[in-house]
C-alpha cells in the first residue's frame, strides 16, 4: 500500500510540476489581463469568434452568416466551430479578451497532455517522458504556420492544435485505456477532432478505423461509439461537404524537397532516433514499444507529402504529423534506454549527477538569455526555481533527472516564443502606435455604416498584425472587404484582384490569378463592382493617386490613413447581356472542389474570365427550366435597404425585374416572394421580386434540417444504449 501511495503522490507531483511550468511559460500574467489579443492571424480571428458569440451561439446555432468580411461569407461552415464554442463558454465568466486567450493557451496544454497520454505504459500511470515529449513538440520553432506547435497556435492555428490533441486522445482511449466505455469516449474525442480541424481527422481516421475494427469490444459499446459520433458531427460535417463548391481554392504551392519536410530542429532527432533504434531494436520489438500508430503517422506523412494529389491537401501540413511521429518514437527509445540503466546502480548515479549539472547549466542559459526583460523574468525565475527544486528533490530518480535535463535544454534553446507570447497577449491596446488606429476608428464611426476596402501593407504589423484593419467590424459599425477566412467566401479572389491595384505592396495570396498590380484606376472601377462604400489608403503613393481620382471623394485624413467615399450601390438592375450557366449536381461540385477537376464545369472559372467585362456581361447560374432576361429599365429606386447577418430587405420600384444584390451568394439565402437568388458573376446573387417589398432570409436548408433531426435521433439512441449498458452492468 505504501508503494502504491508513493506512486500516486509521485504522479500528482509530476503532473502539477509540468502543468505549472507550462502555464507560467505561457504568460498567465498576460492572459488574465482584459485586452484584445493580436499577432498574425490571431489578431483577426477575434472578429469571427466575437461574431459567433454575439450573433450565432445565442440562436443555438453552430454556423450562420456574417457580413463582416468579403461582402459576406458563411461563418463556421468551412472553418471549425469548436474553438469558438470553447471561447463562448469562457466568455460566460471572463471578458472576451481573457476568454479568447484562455482558449488559445489551453490548445497548447492539451497538446502536451495528449503526448503524455500516448506515451503511458499503463493507462493510469503518469508518463514523465510523455510530458517532456509534449514540451519538445510544442516548443519547436522551425515552423510557424503548419499547426500543432505553440508558434503555429500563436500565429492563429490553434484549431489545428485542438484537433491534433483530440485525435491523439482518441487513439489513447481506443488502444490503451482500461475504461469500460473507452470506445464511446474515444469517439467523443474523434468528434471533437473533426469539429476543430479537418486535416488531422483525415490523417487519423484510417488508423483509428483499423484499431476500431480489430480491437475486441462489446458490440453495444461499438454501436454506442458510432451513434455518439454521428450525433456530434453529422449536422456540421454534412453542411461542409455539400457546400464545398462554394469555397475558394487558394492554390497553395506544394513542397517538393525533403528538407521542407524534415526541419532543422527535427533532423538531429532522426540521427539520434536511428542510432537508438539500431541499438535497441530487439528490445523495441520484444516489449512492443514501437507500435503501429507511430509507424503509421511517420510513413503516411512521408508518402502523402510526396504523392498527395494537388488540390486535395496542401502538403506543408504534413510536417506537423511527421514531427509528431518522430518525437513519439524518439522518446519511447529514450525511455527504454534509461530503463536499461536501472540495472546498473553506479551508472544511475553518474548519469543522474551529469543530468542534474546539465539541468542547472541550461537553466542558467535560459535565465541569461531573457534577463534583460523584467516582465519575462517575473515568470521565468519561478520556472527556473521550480525545475531546480524538483531536480534536487529527485536526485536519485534517473527518469526524472533525464526528463528535467531535456526540459531545460528545450527552454535554453528557445529563441522567439517569449517575444511572440508577449506581443500577442499584451494586445492591440499595448502597442505604441495603437492610438493611430483608435483615432481612425473613432472618425469612421461618424460616417454612415458601409463596406470598406483598405490598402494592405506589412508595415501595419506595428499595430499588432498586418491584418489590423480586418478588425474594422469588431471595433466599428462598418464591415471590411478583406478578412481572414479566405477559403470561406467565393468573393475572396475578386477582392484580392481588386485590391492588388489599390496597394503599393499587395499580398496577392490566392495563387493562379492575374492581378492588376499598379493599375490604380482599374482597381477603383472594381470598387463599384464590389459594392464598396469607402476606401482607406495607407501609403503616400496610394493617397496621392486616390486624391487625383475623379471617382473617389476625399472625406478625411487620420495619420497615416486617408479615407475616401466611393459612389457605389448594393442593389442594381442587371441590364447587361446574360450568359446562363447550368447548375452542376452536388456530387460534381464536391469532386471539383476536392480534386479541382477542370473537366467539370466551374462557375468560378466563367466568372473569373469575365470579371473585367461586368459592364457588358453577367454569368448567372440557374436550372434549365428557368428563363432569365435582362432588365430594360434604367430608373431603379431602392429605399430602406437593410443588410444584416440573417436578412436583406428593401423596397424597389421595379418588381418583376432582375435585381443584382452585391452580397456573396450562398444557397441558404431564400427570397420570400419571387425567384432566386441565383449565383451571379462575379460572386453575388440576383433575384426577381414579385412585389415592391423584397425580403431575402438566411435559413437552414432542408439538408441541414434533416441532418439536425437525424443527429438528435442519434443522440437519443446513444442515451438509450448507454442506459441499457448501465443496467446490464448492475445485473452482472
């Protein structure tokens, strides 16, 4: 009993040690400050999540419509709702900024926890090697966007970290847990994986399916795992897949070199790993330390990296999985190596002493590197103290000493993560030049609300992120043409083509497009085509061009920005020639989106080809039996126009005529009395109203309603199976 109690106490102390050290490093002092987090994509994610909390979740929905960006886009149809749901839960208790930051750091804590679980030898026994492996993985700095590590989460990829952590936990419960409900629990984690990000789910589902089929389990438990999974993910995933044709293909360039897969901080691991595997190959096989899961992750990531069909998956994402598999195998081999030393008492003492000295030395390096910044040291000195004390208290525990040495080496080699944490979590309000943005936003709020296109420039990072002005919908009553969720709106490519002519240094993120760099007048013409109300310049060169344009009206300057009015309209009659585009069936639309099959007719390609001819021709997607004609009138009068996240309404003097509405098309929009909406080039919708009052609502499609009810049925069935299982357990 004493031995068991000692092991339990040891597990608790190690858990607390790793958790406290991790929380301190993640700057809990800044997390609890009520400000607006920023940094890279994270500084724009706040807009979407804030809209979700205020407009979507109160209606008991997990996705809907937002006009914040890109002339409107479906919110959390193609991006993943779980991080927003987590933030919503925290927001019930904390201010939004604190809730958001808590959501972000928990993704990293959960990643470490999932590593610790995967490397457990016994289901209920803490693995210090697993926790250290988690530290090793999340603190890698060789990539900052692929997902999984802390750097990627700070850049805005926290959804990927959640998904990967939940995927790891689903494998743990399926393969190692002793819980009699391990199959249902694993299916819950697999569901959370899918609701956080699609890519880890796609990578993990083959190995998960293999384990699910081959592991012996009560049939009721397997059925329960299926019904729970369907109840949690069916409604959201069906909406995603049936609407894939309404996403934008970003055409990311795939990598082709091996060095782009094996990063510099993982390359030494490969050599160490090979040496350990060769030295301990027999033991790894004998004790089944090297199992199918790690091998699958490494091999599948390598194969997919080189052979995945272009368009189906950007292969840069596979770096995260290769690193994960390599780190897991490495720490299994290290643990086996350390266990062998337990047979040699003298060797243990020597290695423990060397490890302790190495730990103290690395902690000194860690202190010396960040000693010039007092705000860092306020939490880093406690980290150093905790590691040192823990090392002293466990001088003769070789496993703990080796792990502490590795943890100390990790901290001593970190180069930029503390800066990123400080930059992101001090928030927009903590930036020296933030008053310039506050002044701009204050003046914008004196204008009638409208749609704003602004000149992008990387120099705006001084405000918190180059994407700072994406926060226009968060801080003001206006909407921004440019936003973060590029893939989600079919207006995205046309926005970036337009703004490329209106910027000194455009970003041009969508591959394969013909941009109009340095063609300012052409860009101004597109402002009207896209229904933009205001343009904001940033550089002197663009400000001068805007001042000289007879199609822009100068309103005010707010250093270094200048704001101009655009005489555009949101509703017009379509007088241009009409080219009918026949609708493709759902299956072809999905396949075209996944594999970018050019043999299937694609509305975007037609609209893209005619983007420069919008004054002459419109492409309209309709069913074959519907007849569409251009309007012959030129006296349109629209009054009481109101555009919200769930309704567009106005009065028109031209019922029966074809009206263009400059809001992004999506099949959930329905007209109360008339025909349409029809997808119309470049990416908007058109309607033929039957009366002067026009009302278009964003509603759930029959597909979504039916699968919602099916999800409820699955949930009910899960409860019935669970209750029956509990009753059977009592009988036995």
